[in-house]
């Protein structure tokens, strides 16, 4: 069965075409900087023949044009991997959230309505997905559409970790609760660990543009750092992490408009907000090394947040067998991994400096006598989505 997996960003589209259940990637492509005038970057790769194309300076004014560009490459001309779009039986979306739909769902009007209703929880992400799904449904009228929601893996988090200290009717009436995100990534990490063992306690640290920590017991998420909206948990590239809700009221009282406050929380916060340098950890580290105090502070706030959650989850799990680093920062920054692990010495974590520095890709980076096996596992969110879309 051919399954097309779509990862939609606020200005980007990423595609992978899988043959399932073989988990083989037939073709993949990306369209970045959608709606930027003549500044878009497009790429496409036929994984069978190796034929590829990379172009920049393209005019991709909207999602429709981006989707049509990819499907044309997929089915026509020298790089085609399919004879027609009808071969695509299912389309799986790494969708963010939909009110009342927490797991993996076939996308119908009710699911789309739920996405619209919970737009304020993930304004940039949900708006982009709604648009992309609408376009895709027109271009691929025969295919089945599946939303593997980013909240799916956390559905069985126990109530005591799900419920916030707000009037209980808000949970009943509005669904106010800890939802959690990064299900495709933490779920993929659990898939990897599940192949090795059935009984284990692990903590998965997805550290990227958005970051979260997830406690996994015997293959299931039992807690996560994200709360209800994407502006929670660890600090992210541009978004605030945990803050107290009184802050918004206080800032309103200081004369800031609602828009200024939302921009501060969603676009001008996080690594960028603290460092004043960049939302990219590579530049933050570079600036810190050149003596920039705020950049150093941003690194420390980031690491402290990770350690806080690991400490809390460790006590809650009662033990820790595996600590996993994944995503852009988790996979590539030996520096951040070292800063985290140094603070975990009291729970018996012993990092092997050389293994950590030498780790490029998958590997164990703890010493033989470490109480916890510390490992790097490159995430594969698309494969997780392809599997969930196939299973439905
Ligand atoms: P997203 O969450 O947007 O999917 P990724 O998981 O690809 O992003 O992570 C992107 C982030 O990873 C970049 O913003 C950058 O901060 C970080 N990153 C990538 N490589 C490195 C590196 N070598 N050192 C530090 N940070 C890195």
C-alpha cells in the first residue's frame, strides 16, 4: 500500500511516500518558504533511481501550488516514482490537535471542525494543516486521509498528571487538560525500545525547534512536559515554555496589547527571547562561547528545564533504564547532552565524554557502569506516522 506522509509547517511542506508494511521510502520532497515571493526552495528525490532536483528562488505562493509541484514530480517526467496519483491509497498527516480527537483518526468533517475549534491552542500549526488537508482532498479525491495527532501517544497519561488545578467543569465542558505533543517522535522512540524489551522505564528528550520530555513506562507515555497548548513545558526556539498565567494579566496591566503579549509568547520568546541572538541553538552556543552572557543564560535555562523534568519523571517512574536524546539539538549537540548529563550525576548517570563527542547518529553515550543507559536515537517522525496510518 502506498502511503503519503505530510508534515506541514507554518511555511513549509515535507512529504515522504512509503510502501507499507515494508516501510520503504519510495520518494520524498520538501517545499520551504511558501508564500515568500520568489524565494521558495523545492526539492524532490526518487529514492529508487536516485534522480533528484533541488531548486531555490521559486515562486510558490500557496500550499496548493506546493502540493501540486510535488505531485507532478511524483507522477510525471524523468524523476517520477508513480504512474498516477491514484496509486496513493492513504495520506497520513502529522497533524497537531483537534478537539475531541486525540489519537489517530480518519479525517472527516468532525475532525476538521475540531481542528478549527482548537485553533487557538496551536494557531500557526493548525491553520496550515487545515489548508493543506483541504487542498489535498481536492487533488486526491479517492484517497483515505488520516490525522495522526501529536497528542495521540499521551492519551493514557494517568488522570493525576492530566488534570490541572482549575475548576473541574473546565475539563468536562471545555476539555482543559494536559494534552502533550511530539507523539510521532516519542512514539517512534518507544517503537525502537519496544523491539528490545517489554518492561522498561525510559525518558525521551525531543530537543529541536520545539522541545519536550516524555516519561515512558513499558512502551506507554505516562507524563510529558507539554501542557495543553504549545506554549508550555521546556523553552522552545521562539515560544515560551512554562510560565504562570498571572503574567498575562500583569502585562495587560502594564499597557501591553493582547497582540504584543501573544507575539511575545509565540514568536519573540524562548531561546530567541532570552538570548536576543537567535532561535537556533547553534548560534546561541556560538554567541555564548564568544562571551555573550544572555546566550549563555538561554542555554542554562534550556538545560535546567530539561533536568527539572527528568528529575520529576525519574521519581515518578521509580527508576530509569534509558535516557534518550533525539531531534536536532538532541542528536547533534554533544555540548547540550553533556550539560544535561553532568546535572544527572546524583541519579547515577555517567556520561562517556569520548562516546558523546564521537556520536553522530545512533549510539550509547554512557559508561559501562552508568546506572542509566544514555543513548542518542535519531527520530523518524514520518515512519511513525506511516505506521499509524497503515494500522488504522
Ligand atoms: P524541528 O523541531 O523544527 O523539526 P529539528 O528537530 O530539526 O527541528 O531541530 C532544529 C534545531 O536543531 C535547530 O534550530 C538547531 O537549533 C538545532 N541544531 C541542529 N544541529 C545542531 C548542532 N550541531 N548543535 C546545536 N543545535 C543544533
